[in-house]
C-alpha cells in the first residue's frame, strides 16, 4: 500500500468517526484530507480527486464546513479558483462553540422547568437533561484553558 492509500485510509477513519455525530461522510473526508494534504490549501477539484467525490456533493459540504468554522477559503490574484484550508485552530473553535451551546441549553431547560413547575412528574425528563448538562458545564468550568495552535 502506498502513502496516498494509507492517507486515504486514515481520512476514512476520520469520516467514520465524525459520522457517528451526524457529519456527512463527504464532509468528514474533506476534513480528514485537509488535515494531511500538501499543500494545505486545495481547490475543490483537488479535493474531489483526492477523496473521490462528485463536485456537486462536495460543494454543499464545503459550504457547510465553512459555515461551521472548520474551513477558510481564498482566491489568488488573477485566478477564479477558490482554495480551501482547515481554519486555524478549527477544532478548538468548534469545541468552544459546543461548550457555549451547553449554556444555551441550560437556559432552555430552566425555562422548561419554570413552565411546568420543577416538581411536576413530566418535568422529570427536563430535570434529567438539565442535570447532565450542568455536570458537563462544571467539567468545562474546571478545565484548563485550551492551548492555541502556536503553543502546541
């Protein structure tokens, strides 16, 4: 097996890992590829050729990954081609967004408990969700700060 085949096998592992959380496999392959490709900036055509996807499905996944903060893109003077790359500290940024989402969800559970009354039987499912998210919030509050890419 040559290096490219080994890289693609690793890229597929990234895609399958992320698919567990509902990330489309093509989006996972794009992320995996942009983590290992050389040069680090790739056109849609280069990405298609590398991961074996259709241009149509790639375009929507590139848009989605860009809106999620995983990718940045740019053009070069005199060219119409768009080049994509993994955003600086992309993973840290996405994790920070997820942590912020915990706080938002806790606000929603508090509102639900106010709406139903905390001791109402049917509020038990909300209490269960709130307890889980409060536990996660406490874990993250006590965690050391995430190092930036330059500190690693």
